[in-house]
């Protein structure tokens, strides 16, 4: 079961990564086509559209493009770690992806959702992948590394050769 839990967590981490790569590509496409106001309308779903009118400028475009690029790189990193390290139940993969995904989604919740800029329902797909990914990967790692590897309790094993 622990191998299956680790692999299920790896699949969820990979899906989280793909979701964010696709989202970042959509953000970059919207930014290049509709400008900053179009991109903000795409992600700031909790704000009324008229409050976004008049948003323009090279600096805002550059900041939004950088944010989109960062999201693309983070998503690709999480995907690659999931298919290489998490799939094999590696401890390093668990900590990289659990830390990175948790930091990104905690930031989303603390900045975009808590302030009302993004509707909570729009954050659900990533959150629905994040929490089970961390739990399943952690459970699989725990079962593989610590429970199975624990020494057996009981009398010492008989020595194959007599003591000198």
C-alpha cells in the first residue's frame, strides 16, 4: 500500500504541476493579447470588472509576465520532481514538492483568496490536488521509510557461529 500511496501522491503532484503550467501559459497568452487588464480579469475573479478598467502600462505588464513565468517554472519543477523522485518514493522529492506546493498555495490563499481578489472556488482545483498529494506522498514515505525499516522488537537473533 505504501508504494501505491507514494505513486498516487506523485500523480497528484504531477497534475498540480501541469495545472499550473497550463495556467501560466494561459496567463501569458492573455497578457500578450488583452494586456494587463485582460490578465487581471482572468485571475482577479473576486473583483468587479469595472474596477480593472484603466489598468495598463509597461511596468504592470512586466510584473504580470514575471509572475506568470514564475508560475510556469514552479509548475514544471513540481511536475519533473513528481515523475522522477516522488514516483520512486524518494524523501528529497517529497520535501521539495511538499514545501514548494505548500508555499505557493499558502501564498495564494493568504494573498488572493483571503483578500477577496480571487473567488475561493477558483482556487479549489489546485487545493484539491495539493492536500491529498502531500498526505498520500507523506503516508507512503512514512510507511516505506520508517515503519518497514523499523527493527523488530524481541530477543536477539541466534548467532550462526559460536562466540569466541
